[in-house]
C-alpha cells in the first residue's frame, strides 16, 4: 500500500520504505540496519506526528550536531511541575526540566552502537536520546519550538487544523 501511495503521488525523494517495529526503538533500528551510512554521517530521527517542524529548529539542530555529534531538540518547561499520583509528593525544579521533541540527530556510529548496546542489555528507551545517553554518550540540548508539538489525540488535531488554516 505504501508503495502504491508513493507512485500515485510521485514521491520520488522516497528511496526506501522500511517496515516499522513493535516499538519506536525497533523501527529506528530497522531503519539504521537498512541504510549504507558512513560512521560520521548524521542520522536525523523525526516523529511523523510532529508535522509543523520549523525550519530554524531543524537547521539549529543540524548545526549543533555537526559540532556535538549527538543532539536532542527540547522545550524548556514553563509550568510548575508536580510529582505525584493522587496527592503532591514534591515540586520539581522547572529550570532543570525539558520536554523532548524531535528531530534528534546523531553520528551514525554513536546511534548504531547505542542501539546495539540497548538490545544487548534489554534496555527499551522512549526515544533515541535516552538510548544514546544510556550508552554513555553526552547528548546536547537544542532549543525546540512550541509549534513542533506532537499530535497524539483529537485536541491536538484541532490545534493543528486551527494553525494551518490561519
């Protein structure tokens, strides 16, 4: 079906369609395993559920990745942060908290090694920056953007529609 859509809409820039995995980590590993990359090539991972990535965020992330080898795009927390379930256990210092976004960009050899280590240790990360950090690498934070939000439910779709229609 995906190949039919590629042909129907003449999507010539798409060179491969890679089978996704059960988890995000599996999907990224499948993609890494299917490309011919040099060790120092930059690999950018971006959520399809974040369709409003501003160009300046991508450029800033790429420029920083060229220098730092591993970057995560993230938004600094602005609200008061509470830890707890039914009652407040503690308040977290928002000056030290970020919300991870994508793109997340890494040198191929770093991300590939980190993924292999994660599987060997049965470590399942929620994103690539967590997997790379778990492997012992430093991950640089690059400032994200509020418009780069993730569409996960109907209220996000409503926000997306209102933004693109105006």
